[in-house]
């Protein structure tokens, strides 16, 4: 661990566990944290911009994350989600705008604010020299959780993420999904008020993903604010109270999952293969609905007032086996709004 590593926050958080621990250690290296806030605080992002070499990658993002709320941030690869999350906890310095957690401006008082935060970065940054258990206990020290209390908390969290049988293993002996679970456990060591989860379930098996959903729901019930980025639309639909849809650095829409579905794609959708784009385009324009490519097929919104007519035209033109009718979902919203599939 290098002294003064805090000057390069982006590197410390993204690439190096030891430097990231330095970042958190610095919270407690002064008498800043005499009293811990027990009242829940909201996180405010105000007109956040980030440019790299004058190239804007985040362009004026605004939102408030309230205690007890799970907010999802969705968008295609490169939309600016990780960069935005980085600005929220102080790893990325905004070009313009600011972030506040309660009274703490992240720019000036980031170390204090991070005392209340749990962070799961998109890339794992565990310490390969420590065992699974030691990774947690060592991290707990940075929050002045030491001795028996640290060991108890580490044991409890390992059980919560299903890694209790691996506590003595080295980190490089874990599978990719197990490392994700350990990073999640580590983020909760300080019982954070605000939790940032940047693609936390990538690589998790279906059971582990369900366990994770339970855990996040519990965080919400405990009053934590959770910001989640994910490419899994089922996960976003199931967990999030509110969603921000990002594309090319901008928030292009926001709302609850059901609001977005109703407003953007309607109630029902047809999936059809083997018809020309021209036919779909014509049908969509005749009935004032939308269509979108979907792999080798197309999606067509079935308008609630003329669904029968549209469906009749489709059944007359396409073979029955290449036609399907179903409820609209969040993935349809994205295909329509971003023109790109998100489960990439
Ligand atoms: N340090 C950096 N220097 C230059 N450009 C960067 C840097 N970090 C990110 N970018 C660019 O910013 C844009 C947004 O990247 P970001 O990682 O925030 O996207 P994302 O929405 O998290 O994507 P993904 O879904 O793939 O994780 C991309 O075009 C990326 O190349
Ligand atoms: Mg990302």
C-alpha cells in the first residue's frame, strides 16, 4: 500500500484493492468521524458531467436516491453508468456538477461520506494475498471494526453470501461468481446506508442471483438506498423501484418499471420471423405503433385499441410457428429506446 495513494482515486478504486483500502483507511486516520450519522441520508447527483479529453461521456445527469429506494441504472455498453457511479462515491472527479450525501459534498468530504457507503465495483478488486476470511476482516479494520467484532461480522457475511465453506481459501482459488459474492459481502461490512452495485450479478448462477435479490431487498427494508446497474432486465424489473435509462451519457427516460413499459411499448408485443422489414414498417405506420429488430426476428407493438386487426394481418402473412404474442417487458423498452440489445 503506497502512502498518498488517495490522489489517484480512479486507479485506486478500479484497479487496486490495497489502494482502495487506503482510500477508506483515510476516513479514519483523522478525527473526522467522531459521531456517526444514524438518520438516513439521501444521495443527490446534480448536473453531473464527465469529459475525457473534451469528449463528454456523462452529460448532465440529475437524480436523488432516497433511503429505502432501489434505483436501477440501465443502458448499453459505454452509456456512462460506471463513470456516473464512480462520480457518486468520489473515484471519478466530475468535470461539472456535484454529488452530496446528506450534508457531505463528495468533492470536499468524500472520505467522511464513504463511511456510509458500500461499493461493489464492476471489476473485482479483492486482495489476492489474503484468504477469503482475511479479506473481510482486513477491510473491517478500515471502519474500526476489529477483533472479535470483525471476525463475527466477517463470518456472518460469508454465511449470507454462501461462502462459509471457503473462508480459508485464497481469493484466486474462487470461481468468478464466488469472487462477486465476496466483493458483495465486503461492501456490506460497515452496514452502509448507501450501496452502489455495479453489475453485481454478472457471472452468478441462478441460485446465487436469487440469494442476491433477497439480500438487496433486505437492504432496502433496512432503509438503505441502493443504486444498481445491470444488464439483466428481469433483475431490474423485479428489484428496482425506479429506473434511469442512459444512452451516450444522457438519461433518456426514467420511471418505475411498469410505468416505462406502459408508456414506451404498451401492453402486448408480437414477435415475428420471416417477414420483410418493409411489411413491418407499413403495418406499424398504418396502426401508429412501433417495431424493432430482434435478432433474426422483429418485435411489433400491439396497440390496445387495434390489437385484433394487427394480429390478423400478421397471422395472414406469417407462418404460425414464426409468430408469438406475449406481454411487453422491460427488454422491449430498451430495444425500442436504445435500438440495442442490453444482454450483451
Ligand atoms: N478513464 C477513461 N478515459 C477515457 N474514456 C473513458 C474512461 N473511462 C470510461 N471512458 C469512456 O466513457 C464511456 C462510458 O464508459 P462507462 O464505463 O461509464 O460505460 P458503462 O455504461 O458502464 O458501460 P458497460 O455497460 O460496458 O459497463 C465509454 O465510451 C468509455 O470508453
Ligand atoms: Mg460499466
